[in-house]
């Protein structure tokens, strides 16, 4: 795109930031041309929207086993590169990102878009906004709603002469985590006052921890671990893909799936990463099921009409999808060779049950002429019809929390990255480059032996051990969507050498170390703390 002042990136950057690129022009106090009034930017945005729509429309996907990767054009988008989605695009969506917009007033642009004025805003064309820009806007939207609910609570406490918390406080017992969480969430949602929009605070019954973010992270971690446990029965796992999906034969009540939806929504709303194994198409299905938004809509709306395909099934159950493809490509007589009818064979706890895929399906043979219809109906049954009882409360729970305008700016793969974070290999050197130090009482704390030993231990540890160390410090073993450089670890000094363990303050991503005198002592005490600590205090 070109700005009215010229054609260089520097001039576009200056126009976006509403300042002149040279001092001489500024001295004359010339009024800069605002990008929302620039016809060239409007025209370029419309042209790019046509290209983006063409790029996004019905392009054949890559074959099974080949994972497309989103390319990156900005350091904040490095996590997108490793998201591992199979893309249906000729160009990765990050190719459309204009990262100069990361330095513009995104909040003002978002508010212009929300006001539905005739002014141009880049939120009308969200494909221009990088994952960093969208997360910035969503955090602003969430913070604005939280502050509004906090003000309401304050004035209600004055008018009603009773104490009203400005936070959503959930009190849970560790041994009854799911039950207490479900009861607390149900009570809040049942009040009908959007208390769920308040900032979340967790209290573990019988513990003295005060939640400044760390207990909330731990609550998410423990709840996800229990809810997504294969033995819990809410989800079924595929050994090949390592993904899970809704269990159509689950005996649990629909309220538990509602809780899972609320859990995902709260994680986004409170900027917390969840390590969940839902396949990528599940996020596309979720966004497609979003309630109609009465607010402003992007020109290239993120809302899509989702229809599950064989490619989606291949993400979750690749072996079954491979068998269906073999059926579609078979050269002989399908009816005589396979002897299939229009029924789905479903395993229900060890017994095979046949479910008709259409009226009279048990009497309708699969032939060469109708095998495509058979495969489509089979995929639709497995991914949609069979799990409707589980998906509906899950969807309702998610959109009970996430109903703001900012959500419509995201694409499904970006929502997945926002929820799950990035599982890219840890770049410890990047974490080290942005680390900060406290109380080491030296101009170069990175040269202190204990600090050097820690980074060496972190960098040379096995990948799984690195994840455990990261989880010990930050409360999550995954990198945020914006990349490793957006995760700032603080190393604090507790004092001179002693036999006490290091301390992690997950609320602030802080690891507090003593000035241990030997490398072996630091590694032993740190690793003991990592593998034995869970909860507020050491076991």
C-alpha cells in the first residue's frame, strides 16, 4: 500500500503513527494526511481483500501426512510458523500481515471500527493485522469489560451497603476440582449478571496463597489435566494423531462440556495458555457456530460456514481417512469387493453398533457411483451428528465468556494458537535475551556464576525437562502465541549461598535463586524443586 505522502515504508510508518518523517515538514506544522481519509489506502485495502478472499476460497488441501506451516514475517508471529495446521491456502495467511500496523494506535482503530462510523479502519480488514496486533486488541477489549464490571461492583457495594467483589472468585478444593469449578461457574452464569466478565481469581481451600495470576494458571493447568484425562471419559484420543475429540458415548452430563467451553473462554479472556489436544478443525467448527454478532463486521468476515470434510477427519483419525481415500480411489467393483451399506460402525465400549447414515441406510449398498456420498455422510456423522449432544453445551459455554467484537477479527488457526500457545521447540537463547534480573547488586548480573549455571542447565536439558522448568517458572510449559521474546523471565537473588531450594513466583514469571557456590548444588536443588513442587508450597 502507498500513503498519500509517498511510496516508502518509512513514510507509510510515519503516516500510520500520525507524524511527519522529516523535521522540516514538522516545523511548518503541516497537517499530516490521516490514513482513514486516504483514498489510496482504502483502494489498496479493497484490492487486497479480493486477493485474500481468492486465496482463502476452496483451494485443495495438501495430502495426508503433509503439514502446512504458516510462514512468519515478524518476530511476534514466530509462533504461527510452528502451529502445524494443514492450510487450504495457496499463500500462508501471515503473508498478508502488515506488521507496520503493530506500531500504530490499534486501540483507536478498534474503537473507530466499533463506532460504525464512515471512517476507514484496519479492523475492517483483519487479515492485515498480525497475531500480535489482534491479541493486543483482544486484551484491550477484555480489560475494558473487566474494568466495567469492577466499577459496577464498586457502585453496587455503595448503593446496596454490602461488600461486592470486583473479581470473579472461585473457591475450589484440590480433591474436588471439577465438581467445585462446575458448581462455581454454574452459579455465576446462572445469576444472569455477566459476573463471568470480571477478572478471575482462584482460592484453593485450606491454602494461604493469594492469587496474583499464579493460582489462576495452576487452576487452569490442573483442571485441563483432569478434564482431558482419557480416563475421565469426556474425550476420546487417537493413538496416531495424538488429538482428542468429543466422546459421543460419554455418560457425563452436558454441564461438564459446558464447563470445558467456559474454561476455553476464560483462558482467552484472562490471557492464559491451555495445553489441550483438540484438532485444528474443532476451532474452525467452534467459530462457525458463533452466535450472530450484532456489532460491526469485518469486510472479510472471520465467520465461516463449516462443513466437515475428509481432510478434517484426517487430522483426528488419519488411519480411517486413509481407508476412505483408498475406497474412493479403488478401481474395481466397490459393491462386490467391500460389501458396505450406508451405515457407520461405531465402537461403544467394546461392542460394535451400526448407525444408519441415511433413511434405510442399512439396506442401501455402497457402489462406485455413490461412494463419495457414503464417505461424506460417514465423516459428517463422526464429526458432527454423533457429537451434537456434547458440542452444543461446549459451544454455549465458550460464547458465554467470549462474546466481544474482538473475537471476530481472528481466524480459527489464530484462535487455536491463542488458546494452546505454541509447542515449538524452546528457544532458550531467546528467553535469555529478554530476561531481566533483580537484586543481584552487580552491574552485570548475567555474569554471576549462579545465573550462568542456571541458563546452561536450562539450555542443555532434554526437551521434556525444559518444558518442566518453564512450567515451574511460568505456570505453563508452552510459549505464548507471540513467540519466545514476548515471555519475560525474571531471575531474582534471594541472598548468599544456603541449602534452601529456589522459589518460583508464577504470578510474575520469576525464579528466585540463591548465590549457590557450585553448579552441581544449583542443578540438584533446582531440579528437586521442579519435580516435587505443585500447589502453594513444596510437598
